[in-house]
C-alpha cells in the first residue's frame, strides 16, 4: 500500500509543480494572512489541484493542507490516528512573489501519528527529494546523507525568522547572535521545507526555528531521519511536526547546539 500511496504523492507533486511554474512571474493577487505571511492564487490553486488528485487516487486518506486549514480557521494541530496527507503547496510564498527561485512543495503521509513518506520538490531548481520510511532519502534518485561535521567552526547552519510575533523574533535574534559567532556561516533561504531538504543532503549541517507548522516540517522530518539525522525540540525532546520548536541536523551538532542553548538559558 505504501508504494501505491507514494506513486499517488508523486502524481500530485507533478501537478503542483506544473501549477507553480505556470504562475511564476504572473501573480496578480496577493493577500496577507494574519500571523501567517503571504498567500497568493498560486498557493490556493496548487493546493486545490493536488488535493483533488490525492483524493482521486487515495480516497481513504484524510488531508491537512496549509490553505485548507487557514480557510477553516484551524489553529491547533495534533497527530492523527488515520492516514493523512500533510501538504504545503508553496513553501516560500514571499520568495515566489518576488521571483526569488527558492520555493518548494512539501508533501508527507502521516499514518498512526508517524510520517511514513515525504516529498519535497523545488521546481525552479529541478530537484526532488523523496523518502519512504526504512528506505533511505534521495534527491533526484541519488541517495542522501546528513553531514558528519562535528564543530560549529566548520558548519553551515540555516534558520528562519518569524517577524509577526515580536517575542519569538527577539528570542530568535538572541539565538542567532550566539551562533553567528560560532558557525562558519548561517543562511536564511526563506523556505523551511527546503532548508530541511538541504540538511538531509548534508549541505546545511543544522537547522533551527520556532513556530513552524506541520506542513513546513513533516516531509523534511522523514528525509532527515532517513538520511541519518535527528530532530529535537529546544527542550531536547523527540520532535514531531506538531511541536513548536525544532533543531535538526547531524546528531553531534544537534546535541552541541542544545547544550549551548541550555547553557544560555533559551
């Protein structure tokens, strides 16, 4: 069954990719969602098309999507005991609107509260990351692995900033200030799912952020786990896509990051 669902996911992602490429550079209607950034007709149309394809191919699987949840005023998210797709049709909407080519589709399948497969597709870069639990993580068919970097002085980190919650932003700036002095470099591409895909490939050694949503991280979670990495909360608990804080990367750096975070009182 997992193989048929994986094929359904790939079909939906192909539809989503074509939709986003069709809209790129042609956006005419943009809105701001309260405490949730921008939304465009590309977000909505892509989710609608992908949702219909997933329902056609897997009518027994529930659905959680960013735009659907916003329209239904959902604010709290919990694991599901039923099989459920978790979709962000366009992660990096601000990038997309400004024609910065770093944006992606993130699609995962949750079964009994566990993420069983994930796909992150980056249309403008022609890159597709895939993972099925127990089968490894791949980018365009090539097997991926997290980095083995053991020191921050050798590490390239990634993060994001959530400016619409001043308290979160201040906390993030404090953490950033600490690690920008320790790391070789820190990047902020502006699409968390893409950041997590790059962690699974060993490009980024570690990623951290607060206040992400399930559709931002569900696919990235299984990619990183299948690539040999770990995901934790700021409190060093096992991470699920329904937690509020995330540190992800190779085990050595994640543990060092959390020790420093604890010592600094974050």
